C-alpha cells in the first residue's frame, strides 16, 4: 500500500505548512493550496483521498468548497475552523464533512484524524516502498532487501518523512519542522540523524539516501 493523497486548503501559511509537513511525515503525499481557486482542477488531476478544508477562506468559503468536493469526487473531508459554535459544526457535518477540528488544534490530532478517516474509508495506505526498502508506518517497522532495519523513533520518523517525499529534495528546515516540530533547532540534528539512517540502510544495499549539495536530501533509487 502506498501513502494517501491529501489536499490541504488553508489560507494561513503557517498552519498549511505545518499540517502538510505533519501529514508528509506520516507518509502521505500532500498538495497545499491557499484557497479553492483550483479545487476542481485538483480534484480531477491530483485525485485526493482526503481534503483537509478550512472554513474561513478568501473567495469561496469552506462550506461552498465542500459542496464542490461532494459533487465531483468521493474524497473524504476533514474541516478546520476557528469557529467553535455548535451550529457551524452541525452545518459542516450535515453538508457532508466526515470530521471537524476546531482551531487551535494539536498537529498530532489532525494527522490521527486523517489516518482514522482513511482507515474508515478503506483507503489507509501505510506501506511506503522505495526500491527494496519498505517502510510500514502502522507497525513502525523498516525492511531493506527483506531484512529488518532497526531505527530509533526519531530515525523512523525521519525516514518516513523522506520516503513520503521520495524522489523530491527536502531541505533541513523542512525536515526539522516535520520531524521535530520546529525550524529553529540546531541543523546538526538533521545531519547526525540522516547519517545514522543512511549508514543503517547501506548495511543491506546500495545508497538510497542522497545529499543534494546546497539544497538538502532525497530518498531515491540510483545516483
């Protein structure tokens, strides 16, 4: 099983970036948008399994976009809002949202709810494969060439994030945000943990975790 495709529509950049990073760290493919201007296009081309949808958006609000999602796709919908009135939650649920999270929220809760909704919908895809590397997000296990690879909790979270972004270059700041939850930690944390993960993976095969000088890191098959 492969990661779920999650579309995050949130106009607050800090929230959108944090939610996207958390979902990528959990192994999902994520597309972030600041508004719903491209929603119809994204539903047709990105084909998300789940849409994380803010209510208060520029242009069409979340309730209007929810109607579009329900009319054009079978995607699950998790709504985010600063409104905590019961009437807004009821309106969203009656309009077809699958769940509702009120701001401020803990990032871990949003990720857990997305995963729970995907499982409920039969779309949870928690095994990520990169060449002969298999990262099982649910069980917390890693195998390389069918040989178990022992990682610390932090190393596993790092590898899951890189695997969820396989073939893409991610920066140290992106990794710090996704794995540690902050971007102002010592970047040496990233270097030390990347080196440890790389060493453990290479005990059982060719290099998968590459350094892209001046940019960051990428997990891919081949040089």
